[in-house]
C-alpha cells in the first residue's frame, strides 16, 4: 500500500507543476488523493492547498467532506501552521454555516490555545468528525507532548493523562517511554530541566579607537 500512496503522490506532484494545477477537471483526482491521505495516514499539504484553491476559483465544486478531511489532516501536523493556511482559504460562509467545518475549526482553536481537556471532551461529543482519519488521535497526542515538553519541568501524572485524553491512564506510560520522561514515587513526571536548555551567550562589542576618540571629543 505504501507504494500505492507514493505513486499517487508522484502523479499528483506532476499534475501540480503545470497549468493543470488550476484545472477543475482535476478535482476528482485531487479529492481521491485527500481521501487516500486520510485512510493511509499520509499527508501532502501542497496538494490539499491546491484543492482549496480550486474550490475558491470554482465555488460550485465545493465539497464539505473533502474540506473537513483537509482541515483534520492539517491538525495532525501541528505545531506547523498548516491549519491556519487551510482555514484562510475557506470562504467565511462555509466556515460559519457548514457544521462539520465549524466544529473542526472549534477543535483547532482549542488545540492552538492549549485547552486540551476541552478538546477531548468536544471530540468525544463529535467523534463522527474523525471517521476515516487514521492516526488522528495519536497525532494530536504527539503535538500535546511537544507542548508539554517545552512548557513543563515536571507534571502530575493525572494531569498529563487528562491532557492526553486518557482518563483511564493506560497510554501515559507509552508516551513517557517515547520521550524519555521518568516518574517518581509521588506521581510527578520529570519532563525536562528548562534551565539546562538555556545557554548563556557572550556578547562582545568591538569599538575602534577612532570611534572612541570622536565621542570623547564631542563630550568636551
């Protein structure tokens, strides 16, 4: 299957390099590629942006389902700005009136503002949104671990479980092992010593004699 997705990526890449990039007749091919990305846990931002651009040029061809898949795939690539790029290419009418899109934008805002517990609660109420998006939840957890890694030195195990959307605390150990985090007997997880990551920098200013002499002359 990997060879199949790579072949599709190569074919779409060729299509996007020419004038056909803006040919609406190619939308069916590009839309199938979006669905394949979702199913096979692959990702191609350039192709997905091309779909949204074609929707801009040809509003009658707009597909809510495909656009929703593109937005969800963009969320799997946080902390990169893909989600914002995609959102900016979607007409405000669709953002406000198409329920799946509106709901995904809300989920994206919760993630971008680090309201992780609220994100999981909202996702649980709208699980149909991620049907067919393979690996979505683990991709989000990877982003959350990234945020935790640059924010905390230590974190309570229960809080980390809540942030990861894991109320039964069954996956915390998996992610701890993945990032090399350790836990003490009090249930505190050691993430990283932020002080060790701050490297002092020596700033050396070079001032030549002529500059000093001119300053001294003007001060007399």
